[in-house]
């Protein structure tokens, strides 16, 4: 006679009593360690093989693995799938992550080291198709699924991410990126389990035949914000095995889970967390494939042949082909300086005024600026700059003149309301009317050097500001130190072979901007009602008021 498995009955078997018992137990599930709670709000990490679309790099361009998002328990399997598709090609990993699952981060680091991959903190800006797009055909026939550029500006590797980062053979962060650590948060989940036990009585004693779980219910959870001895031992051993100095683990352990300790680049180098002071461009720069020997992540796609699949072996080193000529763009006119008065009727009769500086910086720019400042008879008017750059020596001299006159600067485009300044359009009393538009403002190449001369420097989030290597290095470095600008800006200028856009977070970090304010701080319609009243405000009587005044003899 087989025992009955129903919950509410007993059964006899071999003249012995067989029974069923319901047991309720609170079970503590295995803990899931996370190093950052905020990471739950960010999409899970995805991997994409990307080819550089830097101007002039084709037909031989660098490629890399873009890794963006939160590290989850299943993330290592995604990386494994990506590496399998590459068939042994060793591409560097460019990671941008707030952290996530500690165990998964350690596994990712181990996979990266096992495959002898380099890693950099950076973010990939895609051109054409992006990983999130479905059925995108923009890059079809071009030899790669994804194209883009890698930047370290604003990229992060926080919390559990440095554990993944530690697996790289060569590891770089750069001045623009952020790498931070803190204590591990472990979440323990409780479950209420309902068991069904089948038993029989043998010699007056209960003998269990089988036990099954018939239901599970959530019984809450709790968190701890300190490492257990087991986790501490495992993470310490992992970092030591990767050749990382003990200071990283000590900093992680001593930083509360509610905070992030951003590691300083020099300290990262001292603790061997980074292997050099390079940036992500060490692995993704448009010109690296012209080096001899050629980096392993370069792949040639001959222009006269059909595009090769992305997973073919790396091309053999060949003499670098001549870079194709870049498309010519209209030459920017030389910088002009125009006195402008705010056109918003809300400000009349007391409106802000400024000097609009638009165009290419030349050797004549400092003298033209001096003439414009002399024409306003010593009034401290802000300079509103919009420029693609130009002559470095001219930018240095103009910046020093701005600092000498104690002027503020802002990056924005001035839109003239009356008419565009020219020989055919003369302003009344020498003052044009207009307004500032931040979204049309640009400051590139040598322009940030001129900006550095301002006493107050405002570069809003909508502005496009970029840097590139301009030389002469010694003069630029000395000038920026003189203007009390952080060393990060000079490093960015020197390391950028082509234009690299800086975002507001990096601009503030380097001290190029003195605050997050926008152009309205200096040119807004209502600023002249402030107390104290800004220096660039001026009352202009209305036409009627002028007519009512007594005649002057």
C-alpha cells in the first residue's frame, strides 16, 4: 500500500502508521551582495563591439568592446557570448557603470584577465545604429555593426565596477572620468516555506520518508552595510591576485555604503589600480593604428573590397595609407567685437549690455579687443564669446587682457535684433540690440584659452565646448597656472589629437567655469533689478523723455 500524499489524510502501510506533517519554516536565502543601491535605476550592462569612426582612420581603425550599465548576476554570461563571437580577438573594454552585483563584477574581472584584455573607463557615443535599436540598417555593408567614438568625459566606474576594472591587463582612467569605491551592501531575503513531510512509524518511532516544499512566500528582507569576514577575505584575495595595491581595498572598506570615495588619479597610480596616466584614447584614438607594431584591436577594411565581417582576425601591419582629406568647411571670419544692449522690452529703460566676440581668433584679436574696451570708456562689460578657435598666441594675449581689465566671460551666440553689424548697418549711438542664445554657442580649439582669462566664467550645459592639442605646450601650461585653472584642462588639451567635447561636469571639475550658471547670469532681462546692480547695466531715457527735456544752449 503506497502512502497517500494528500495533506489532510493519514495512510497505513505494512501495518505501520504513515502520516503527513506540515512544517512552516523561515528560511534565510543566500545573500546577494551589491555595492551600490542607486545602480538599480540604470539599465543592465550590455556589450557591443564598436569600430572608431574618427576622421581619417579608415581603412584601418581601432575597435573595442563598449560595456555600459549596471552589473547584474547575468552580466558575465553576456560578456562570454561577446568574447566567443570575437573568436579570440583581443579588444579593449571601455566601461561606464555605476556598479552592481559584487560576485558578477569579480567574475567579469577574472574573465577580462583570463582573456588578456585591456580596460578603460569611458563612454561610447554611437554614430548610426545603437545597441538599443531594433532592425537598424544604417551600418549595413560597412563592415561593422556599430561605429562611434569613445570619450572619458563624465564616464564613471563606481562601487562594484572597480572590481571588474581590476581585471584589465592595462588599466586607464584619465582626468575626465570618475572611479569611486565604497563599502559593500549585502541584502538578505527571507522566505516562508511550507513543507509536506511523509513519514511512517517503525517500532514506535517516526521515520521520515520524504520532504517537499509546497509553497514559498516572501517574508521580508534586511541589509547589512559592512563586509562579512568571508566577503572581506575573498575580495582582498581577488584584488591582491590582480596586482592591485592594498590601499584600494582599505579605502573600499572604510567608506560608508551611503557615500562614494572618488579616487585621485595619482593615488590610483600609486596603488597600481591604473597602469599609466593615459586616457581611453590609448586604446581608441583614431591614429593608434598607424603605430608600429600595430595594436591588436586594429582591423583593416580595404576600400576596394567588400566589407569584411567584424569577427575576422586582425589585419597584418602595413604602411599607413594617406589619410583622406577632410571635407572643407567655410572659413570662419575673423573675430569682431560689437557693443550690444539687451533687446527684451522687460528690461527698459535699464538694460544689460555686453561685448559680443564672434569669429576666429587671430594675431590681431587682442588689439581689436583693446580698441573695443577703450571705446566703452572703462565700463566693465562682460565678453560673450562664440568661436571655433584660431591663433593660440592671440588667445593667450586676449585672455590676459580680459583678466587685466577684470572682465567676466560667457560662451553664447549673440543674435542681433536690429541688424547684423556691418558697414551697411550702423547701430544707433554705436549700440546694437540683441539677445544671447546658449544652444548656438561654441568654443573650440584655442577659444577655451581665451575664456580662461575671465574673472567669472560661465559655460552653460547647452554650449558645445571642445579642446584639442594646440601648442605651444609650455606657454599654455604657464598661462593656465597663472589664471588658476586646474591642471586637468592642460592635460586634456595635450592628450586630445582631435576635437574632444567637454561636458559641464568636467568643465566645472577643471575650474574652467567658475559656476554652473548660464548666459542669463550676465545678459538676462531682469538682472538690472538685482541688488547690488550689475556693472553692465545702463539706463537709456525713452524718446519722449528726451523730447520733454529743456533745450540746452
